[in-house]
């Protein structure tokens, strides 16, 4: 059998451009926790050419490939939802009251542009006090005490918006220099993109294990999607992909990884140490840059949900470095997404063989 030829620089560049465009498409679709259907449909459309794809009743996306009746069943999880706001009321002047769906950063909210998804898509601004009128060092208001101004009369606001509608911080995906990409929702659409890319890499491979890609809902609020999806799939092992802290001023080196330096491989009480060590070995064998990410407590990811479904699932965690987490300008390096995909593909090929 002939060995596969090395990719040319032009082919590699095209692959990175395709991956960038995939990330842009995923991030451009709204999908606040509990209201992910638009994002789920967009992701399912990307996966449809790679295997049997479905969306369940709660908004989880599944794509299956490999050997259906194999004893070994690997679940690959990344969450499809993003942080946002829920409309809680409309006052007599037409200002919207809101609350957080997920970990909204109250420091970033005042004066920020938002998009409200009512009967129509509406642009608004989170109200803020002019600095000239501040009397001292006022404390930042909690999210549920903030208001959104749509610039419309109260009657028109009530016609277009209802309590329970969602809002997201306004953002526009943009390419930066040196392969960097900035957008809202990269937590965790970057992870979703890495699993789609992983499936693309394995499309022509003969895999003797069963593989399910799960793009799960509600991670930012309660982990419902990973729990229900993991229970339904009943895998023998799982790999969870989320974002982690990238190096930036003020972030300790012990908990961060520079952009472009590869994914991190998790070591934690909830994670399977043997799987983590095998991922380290595969990264070194395949020349994939990485860093071990060690914590003695919680991971605050879907790994904690998947690992305890059924009678327990051996679980690993791979994280993509990300700057400015939970903002509208989250930033990643596209190469880290590619390397995450290649590392997981190498693991699946080893577990599933080449048949």
C-alpha cells in the first residue's frame, strides 16, 4: 500500500481557510442556552455529509460514524450553546429588564450593544450611567438589575418582544493577524468545529469502533445536554472538548496556554488518567504541541456530566486556548483547533484500528 503523500503548503493553507470559514459559520448563528435550535440546525447541516445525523428533543446534535455494532463506543462532546440574556420584563417606558443565561460578565455589560431575538431581530444598547452624573465609586450592577434600550416606543417594544425572548451581545466574527480569530460564541463553537474537523479527517478511514459526535445543549447553565446525550448513547469512553484559558496579561502561566501552542490535555480527579497519558503520548508521537492542564478539583466542563452517566464513563478532556472568555471578542488561534482535531483523530484511529 502506498504511503499517503505529504500535504502541500497550498493544501494546508486551504484547509485552514476552510476551518476558519466553518468556525465563522458556527459562530454567526444564535444559540443561547435553552434556545439552541438555530445553532443545532446549522451544526447538523455541517455534519450531515460526514455521517448519520440527528437532533433530539432538547436540541442535542448527534452524528454517528464507524462500526455500528462495535463493542468500543467513543463519545466526542462539545457544547453548542453560548452565554446570553433572557428578557424578564418591559417597563412603562419600553426598557427591557433582563437576566443572565450563563456566566455573563457584568463588567462588560453597561454600554454594550446587544441583539434581541423577538418577533424580529432588534438592535439595542445596555443602559449605562453617564460618568458626569456618578457620585463616587458606584458598584457594578448585577445583570438582573440592568436594562436594554431598543430606541422604540413602549407599545412597539411590547408588540415585538415578550418575556422569555433571548438576547446576545452583539458581535461580528473577524480574522486577526497570525491566524487568530475573534468572535463571540467561540466558547464552545471552537470545540464544535474541532469535532467536525476531526470527523472530516477520519472520513476516508476504516474505523473498527463506533464513534458519536455529540454537540450538546445547556452546558453554560446546567449541563443537561451532556447528561441526557451521554445517558442515551451509553459510550464506553468519552472525549470532551471545551475552551481553556489562553495566556494574556494577568492570567497565571500555571492555568494558561499561549495561543498557537496547541491544546491542553486535562488531568483531574474526574478524568481517566490512562486516557490523559495516552493523549500526551499521541501528541508527542505526532508532533502536536500541547500542555498538561492539571487541577485537583472541578473542571467546570461537560466532562463532569459525561463521566458519571450510567455506570460511569472513562473520560478525557481536551481544551482549546481562548482569550477574553465570556465576551463578544473571544479570541483563538485556528491552528489550535486544527491540532485538537488531529490529536483526537489520532486517538480514535488507535482505539478503532484501521480495519
